[in-house]
C-alpha cells in the first residue's frame, strides 16, 4: 500500500462509527488542550435501537470521566455531573448540546490530530449493560463545543472545579 492509502484507511478508522449490537456512536471529538489544562469536554452523537441510558464513561487518558449536564440557574449556566443520560430508542442524541462527557484530570495534554480512547457503558430497559469503545478525534484549540459562548459560561479550560 502507498502512503496515501494507509493514511486514508487510518482516517476512516478514527472517524468511523463505533457500533455495538444496539448502539452507534459517531462524530466523537474533543478540543486540544492548552498548557496546564487538565479537563476537556467530549462531544459525540449516539443512537440506541432500544430505550437505554448512558450510565458510565471511562478513558485511560484521564483520572476520571463524568456525564455532565448544563442548567440555567439564577441567570448563570451551571455544569453538574449526572448519574445517567437517557437514550430514547432510535433517536440520535447529540452529546455536547448541554449534556457532555467531561474528562477530568488529564494525564497529558491533548494535541490536534491525536485521538482519545473512550468507553461508554449503556444500560438498557431490561437492566442489561453493554460497553461501547470508540475514539474521539482531537481537534484544534479554535474548535468550539456548542456550550461555548453561552451567557455566563467561561471557557472550557476555566471549568475545572465547577460542579
């Protein structure tokens, strides 16, 4: 194979959807981090064929990972961890539009062009669970998540400690 073919295949693997038997994840990304920044928000699209919930998330590149939601309280946007995030059957959920995955305690800076391995745990209505592994593309510092620019919201690098 020539270099272009290998690079093309690698790009497809990074941007490809992660499929489990009932769940599909696509478009996962995270912004590169600035020096000293130890948290980052992950955005993605996820669809379940059956009613389910995201009940956990892990990544080997951070001390912990949490599911967060944004709420408007007393004129300010507040970020809080939640135990689960509903996945209605056959409806794509855009995680990053108010709800997002927060990587806390990054073990190293995130650089544009890299990818971040993640695993979400999905719990279905029958209480069975499934783990879906995927990679989020690291995009440049100039990329923005949907929550950026909201009134009262600081930049992502200023959010550590906000709960």
